[in-house]
């Protein structure tokens, strides 16, 4: 499946995704999914279904809420006032919390300080996609996708089952990915 076919498959599953956003994100998804081990049709269906839900069909790369609900969340590394807002969800998978930003910064840039200083970088197209791929790999979500366990995948992404029916709808709409040929890449 080439980039145009992948784009058409995503559009079929997410009819409200704009052509502009599909043009921005699809080539990077095509490039980066295999590099991060999201390299089977089942893994890709789970991954894309989660992204489509989390980003509102690629409309949002920054959480709509202001992040104040994350203030004081030690499990997210938000130990100082203002961290909830500063490290609110960003990227297509909505990486959230200082802890995740620091780990993501190390994973993508090989430097733990980049996203600490510039968290809004996850709103840039490439890093919105790459942070999602990184989060998926870092949290070993392929193992859950390989079991075809959408509830476990959702809990790993969201911490609960918020939006589960929407995620299932996207997953079902991505059935055409079954024919997606896998190019093997060196794992990052």
C-alpha cells in the first residue's frame, strides 16, 4: 500500500479528517510506523485507531483542555505548580506530563532537555507523529495490539477506557490495512 492508498484507508475510517491534515500526517505515518515496530496490519490498525480518537481525526495536536487537571499529578511527574499546563497532552497520541515529556525528549532527540524547554515542539507535524510512535514503542503497546486487545491498548494510552466505542469504530474502519505490506526497518 502506497501513501495515497494509506491516506484513502484512513479517510474511509475517519471521514471528518481534512485533506490538508491527511496530506500532512500520512507520509510521516508511512515513514515512521515501521521504524518504531508498528509494522503489522494489526498493530497499525490499533495504533491508527488510537491516534484518530486522541487527535479528533488529526484535528488536534494539543489537548483542548488547559491541563490544570494534571496539576500535582505525581504519577505524571507534575510535581511543581504550572507543570500540568506546561506538559499537557500534545502530539497525535497526546503525550502528557513532565515524566513522559522527559522520556520522549530522550527517545526522539537523545537529549532529555529539549522538550522540557520547548514542549510545544510536539505540536509540530513531524514530532506530533514521532512522539506518538515513540510513546507506543516505549510503553510496549505492540504486545497488547498483537493480542488484539483494544481495551488493554486503550487503558495504556488513556489510563482508562474513555472513548472506547469511538476507538472501536475507528479500528473497524481500518480493516483495509489487512493488505498493507510491511517494510522491515531497523528498530529505533
